[in-house]
C-alpha cells in the first residue's frame, strides 16, 4: 500500500462496493462511459482512479501571476480557454506539495490533429466524461495538464486541487495527459520535445527526480499510456533526458 493510502474510506472504495452490488446494466453503462474518454477506464472499473478524501491538506505555494496561473506556467494555455464549466471544489481535495509526476494518454481514438480547436474540444469531451463518471461526481477533469499533438501544453485541473488519475495514488501526484491513443499512434518528434521540456520544467519546479517520474502502468494495472508513449518514456528516462 502506498504511504499516502489511509484507512479512511475513500471515494474509490465506495465506488467499488457499489459496483460489486450493481446490476449488469449499471456495469454496462459504466463500461460505455469508459469507452468515451479516459486512460483509466480501458479495462474494468478497478482501473478507475480514486479520489482520496483527506483533511488538513494544504495547497502548494504557487506564485501567482495577474492571470492567476503560476509563474512557471507561462506559455501554458489556460483552462478557461477550453473548459465549459468551472471546477467543483466540493468534489475535490486540496493538493498537497508535488512529489511525483505521472504520465497518461487518453486512450480514446487516435488523435493526430494539430488544430488548437480540436484539442480544446477533446479536452472538453474528456472533462465531461470525468464529471459524469461513476455513482459519485468528480470535480473536474482528472489531469493537471495536457499536451496535444502539436506540442501545446494546456492547463487542466488547477493545481490547487488534487488530481484524479491514479487509483489511491493521487496525493502530491501531478497528472500529465498526452492527448491521443499511443497504442494506435506514434509519439511524434514535436510531442517528444514538448513532453521533455514541460516535464523537465515541472521536475525542476517541484524538485521531482527521475525515480518519481512515472507512467500510469508503472503504478497500476492499465495499458495507459500505450505502447508508443510507454516506450518513449522508458527510453527517455533511462537516457537521462528528463530533469
Ligand atoms: Zn492513465
């Protein structure tokens, strides 16, 4: 069990117990939702990332700019440019200081468009799917940032809030989505550069070492982030690219 896990009944446990007693129809509905969006739902409900409810968590001390985004996020496209709804604080926990980073893909259809509007629409599709997931509602899209096929970086769930992207391992875990399905497409050169640059900047910002840079499948039984992206991450990390 991860040190961050507690005996407190968390959201995921509740989801699991409800699922165990659920009807086939409910499982079918959840399965259908899983196909709509989300790296974490390509298999069974057990892959649903949990949201751990803890008390007394404090937000990281971000250095705000006039726009409200951390200084280090200059060049990142703001959440307000794509999201058609605000985060719901009641359904989220405060983030604790970042100590690890986890990389995902969205696992939907292949996505190679370099259109800004297409990326914005896909993020909104994922956000809506996450908000409607499970018997209990989520507070926002589960990831903190997303990188699109053109190498743009998008703000997702504000870092004020803990993400929801790895079951039982969300506290202090920065969630980065690489948009697309990397079992069905290849990571492009421009994406590799963007992934390296952005993740390296976050590792420096938070003092995260390479040993604490993960992919989803390194923390949980899932195909995420797909073969191509997994291969890139393993190679790049071992060759000292990140940091
Ligand atoms: Zn994932």
